[in-house]
C-alpha cells in the first residue's frame, strides 16, 4: 500500500483496495447467467487466474443474492481446503440455512442427509453453497457434492453449488477420470480486463485521487499505456502502481513517467513458474499431476532441465491445457 506521505504528494486520498468494484458488460452478463444457473440447481465452476478479481466479484454476488427473496446463501469458510470433506460442507449449509449458530448436525450420515432434505424443503427457496479455493478440494469431495445435490432434489428442494478457484480446477474437471462431475458442471472462465484494461486504470485513479487532482499531473499517459502492454489483472495493476508511485516519490518526480514504470515492473513476474502459479500450479502440484519427481519439475520451471525432457514435459502440459 502507499504510505501517507506518498499519497499526500500525489493527491491520492483512498487506498486502491477501497475503490469498489469495476464492472464491465461481461461481468453483468456473467452474473446474470450465474444467477440463472443457481436457480436451476446447477453445479457451477468459476475459474480465473490469481488477481483477476474473483473474490471481489464473489463478495458482490453473494451480497446481492443474500438480499434477494428467492435464494439462501451458504458459505464454506474453512481455510484448509485440501482437508475439507463433505461433512464440513454439510455443516456450513446447516449453519447458514438454519440461521442457528448452535444447530445440532446429526453425526449419523443417514439422519444428517434426511434432516438437510427437510430443512431445505421447508425453506421453499433455492440454497446455494459457495466454496472458494475449490481447486484444492479432493475429487471424492466433489463427487459427494454432486450426490448431495441429487438428494436435496429428490426431497423437493433445490441446492446449487458454486466452486470458485484457479484454472487448475477447470482442467481437473475436464479430465476423463472426472467425467461424472465435469460433464454435469457449468464452467465459467472469469476473464481478465482484456480491452477494458485502460478503462480500469482510469477508473481506479479517478476513484482514489482527490477531486482537485488531475490524472495527467500525477502519472503520464504513456506510463499507463506501458502498464496495459505488460500487465493484465487488477492485482498486477494495483501492485505496480504502488511500486511506481513509491519510486517516483523517492526521486521527487511528478508525474510518474514511463521510464519509472519500466524500472519498477517486477523482474520475473512473467516467468514460466510465475505464470503457472497464477493458474494454481506450483512445482509440487505439477510433479504429482505429470508423475515426475519434484526436483526435476523445479529444474523444468527454472529452465535448467535438458532439452529432450523439457520438450517432453512441455508437450504433456500443453495437452493438459496449460498455457506454456
């Protein structure tokens, strides 16, 4: 974040994180489609790279749905997603749908599922369970969620599940071994800013600067153009704006120039390992998926593996849908 001194020098009165939600026509259409899928009792997977804006969109959508009269929102708040199993997700539904923090969830599976059937049927509303960081859920848990939706439907209720995660989730759902789940899932790829990148930057700066501060007085147009050329996600833009303003303040420079932005854009931010990490793939995950040793995968990501093996692994990753 920008320090108070830097903000005062450039006339920036608000932290980037407080700017609000930048909504494009695509966002509006996507949220309308998602609402329709929820009302239809669908399993939905929303995937996008790190920093693309999934969490902010999710918070906005959940608030809108919670204010509606026909949908009840349940959220899984568990942090350690690899360890989250179906009973924990069932507990989240019981807590949020009943509105009772002390609700007694049966430990015996048959009684638990029957009680959930009754609870959702009596509510006479669509229930939607949101699960963030869902790329870390085990395949058996995903299968259990599908079965749970069927049980609720058989009891004259409607349960939708919205999975939110990295593109790795989408790739996993497309695997032949996940056909039972993947073919029943509505998949939505959360797009980056694309052609709206410059509009986003102009909007962000307008939201955060003081009314008496002109954009051209604090950062040059060609500096913003360079950011649009080199960066793509809201997280990247806010991070590199902070770096550029901070460095320019040290130099006493106003406005921030293209040269300062060029110097402050992170070295290595677009390396292979960084790009794959934004999609949810680290060295350990890749080694497990492509059945190779962890040290070998680390060498591959750093470009230190022999050419023949590099080509072989690269071909396997491209076939799996990884953008390398």
